[in-house]
């Protein structure tokens, strides 16, 4: 049983890393600048009650933070430090260095937080832009990215990796797609969904591209989420983040890989290759493709409720997770940014086509009801939906 120090929560509400620690039988302490934010959320607050200790420092002055953490370490030795929040990455790296724990170095964290410095570092080593030649790119597209429909500027993909003492492992590739912008004939910045395909040896060119940049940045320990643009000229780097993918999407990875990536990340920060991942490989268990799709409003208005379909196994095979983030009374608008999205559904299946079909069916069977919408009971009673009636309207509190 290990004692973990967790620094803030991604999205301000994602307790999956804490739940993973509990599932492993580990204990955890929590470091934050704003405990009240988390305590206002009942589900988050309930998990925080299981913390060994909570350190709250509103100003997050580093010297003060280090003093409190070292005092905690003296009383209950900290064996791993985990931070999945970009803005605390440098502080976490400095704390891990002071504690002698496996983590990326502060100088690497500084580069990841400074895009200009990051690209300058890569440019000095000739790694800043595209590397894949057209012939190589064609080979890359043959499988499994052959279905990608390149947009005008290319296809955005995300690559999640684990690194242990400078040795990298690509978990898989997530193809991302944006909503169509309601205000312009181009895609918006809001992500409509993604398709995560586990790495089973088919991504050699992507591995080479990503690993070379991680090495050039001195990234030697922890999780990284690297975003790339697949263009006609080859791969181009968009960003390198010193954490897992955000927006609760580590769940998507777990569904596809067959093990908890959060539990695996704890192993990484304990200085070892993830036991769950190695066990999964030893069992030769077939991996799946996992898909996420987001629900969004077609027009502006105030949310009254969301009617979700019954989760019938026969109609929605492989349905793994449904979460609605907006609540009754929230203002909605067509998606211009990720914060405008209402909720998501995650599905896993043996093939991408099967997973996407189920996810799209679920969204099609869901209904967003606005406050100004006039409901006609007679018309509704006479309607014959192509999908089973949604469960009774749930007023989201």
C-alpha cells in the first residue's frame, strides 16, 4: 500500500485518479489552492473525505507549499506524486524533485508550459515540424488510419504515452473530430468526439515521431498527451502536455485497453512499468476500439431537462459510460468551445464502425428540452419514435 500525493483535480471535478488509488488499496493526500470549489460538489466531496490529509493553500506560494508537503512527508512518507493539471505541473515537478520521487524534471515542465520555448528547443534539434515523407504517410494511412477524412488543415490526433526512466510506451491513438461551426463554414474548436485505437504495433511512424520529441524535451517519467496534425505533408506537432488526456477521456482509454490507465499511472510514478498493463499483455486479451461522442445544443436557450434513452443492451451493445454535465437552468448555445458541450457517451466494440454506430444511435435517441419549449402531450402521445421512448424526463439537479 502506497501513500500518494495528488495535486488538484482535472476539470475541477474528476476524481477518477482518487478512485483508482482506493481500488489499488493505496492511501492519498490532496493538495489544492481552493478546497471550497471541490466541497461544493457532493460527489467530489464524498471522495475527498477518504483522503489521509488535505493541504489547502489559497495563494499556492511554492515555498509555503513545499514546507507543508515536506512536513506531511515526514509524518506519512509520500511514495508517488501525481498531477494531472497543466497549471500545477511545474510546482509538482519541483515538489517531486525535493522529495526524490519519479517525475519529469522542472526544466522539462517549464518547456511544456511555454510553447514558444518548447518549439525553439525542438527546432534547434531539427524536430519542430513535419517528418513523414508522402510515401511513409501513405503507409501510415493504410492501417488503421485509412478511414481518416483529412480536413483542409489535416486530421487532429492525440497520442497518450507512459514513460519510465526515459523508456516510452505509446498506449494508442485517438482520432478527434470537431463540431461544425454554426457561425462559419469551418470546424469549431469544440471537439465532437474521438475514436481511440490501442497500439498493437501498427503505429511505428507515430511512435518514432512522438518519442523523438519527448526525448528532445527531456521527458523521461510520467504520462504525456501529445497532439499531432496529420497533413498531406506529414505529421506536424500541435502540443505536448505532461499529463493524461483530459475531459475524463482516460476512461475511454481504459475501456479500449482493458485496464485502468489511472491505476497504471500510479505504477509509473512508483517507478515501475504498470502491472495491470503487463498482465493484460501476458493474457493476450483482445483489445477493443473505444469511441466518445458529445451531446450539444442546436440553438441557444435555457436547459429544462435531458431525456435519455433506456440503456437496453440489445440496442446499445458496448455502452460503457454516460454522463451529462449540464444541469437544469444552465444556459446552452451551439458548441463554440468544449465548455458548451452538454455531456457524453462512451462505447467500446471490436471495430470502430460498431462503436461509432452505437454512440450515434444513443445521441439520436436523446432529447434536449429547453425551458421555452412548448410540449404538446397529445402530439407526443401520438408520436411513434424510431427508437424506444426515452426514460421519463430526468430533471438534472
